[in-house]
């Protein structure tokens, strides 16, 4: 899913910038037919906590300044097709280690109107898009794996000439061994080996 690049179907825009960390945003969400498109206008803000974590929160505007749809770009949708919903919530990102973090996401949505539960169940997964977007934006899996491979190759090249490793090299080797020990054998396909003493996969 390319959530951070495909915004044409569910456009969003900054309506007002109150501060560097305080914005008013408008977004439209296409729901399943025959439901009308929903528009959400909300204030959002974020800040860094003393422990290094980040908090992001949002709520409907507290004034009626943004109730006029003519102030909002709504793309191809017409005003009569829009239903104004409400959303509020909070998200937090906590660092777990040098390589991982934890994202907690809690939200409340009122799409207004009467919607059959069956249709709502098929649409509710879209509420998790911000979580996927955040992961896509900050994903470094390939970069970290490449760094680990290069470190291991450096160790193997230097070890071919002299098999004396310092503490950092030993720790890297043990780190790779530990990570590889958790990979199930069924993930690898057996290969033909040039020697009977060697197994390849």
C-alpha cells in the first residue's frame, strides 16, 4: 500500500496554520456506495515529551470558523454530496531501542447519519491508514539490513587475513548469529552443494 503518495482519492489540505505544531486540516473520505463522502475538519497539534516520546492529538475545531465548505477545497466532490463528520484522538510514539519504537493510536469517529453495521465494518479499517503512513514514512528496514550486511562483510574480509576480532566485531558476529537463529528453516529453499560436507539453502 502506497499510502503516503496516493492522496487523490482521499485528499487533504492545511486550512490554517496556527503555529508550527498546531494546524487545522480538512480531509475527505470516500465511503462505500451508496454512502455519501464524509468531510472531516480538525485541529491537530504535536509535541515532544521530556522522556523523548512524541504525542500527536486532534479534535474538531472549537469555533464555527471552518463550517463554511466554500473555504475548503473538496476536489471533485460537490457540497451536496458531503456529510461533515467528527473525529478526535491521540497518538504516541515511544522509543523501545535503537532499532524499534512503539506507536499507539486511539481515535473516535462519528461519521454522522445512519450507516448499516455491515458497511461500517468494511470501511473502519481505513481509520488505520495514518499508522501505515507513519510506518512507510519512517521505514528503514532495508537501510538497517544493508548496514548489518556491510559490517559483517568487513569482519569476514579482515578475519580472512587475521582471525583476531575486537569486542565490537565479536558483538556484531553474535548479533547476526542471534538474529539468524530466529529465522525458521522452512524460509530457505535447499540448493545443490558442490561438496558432500556442505549444505546449501
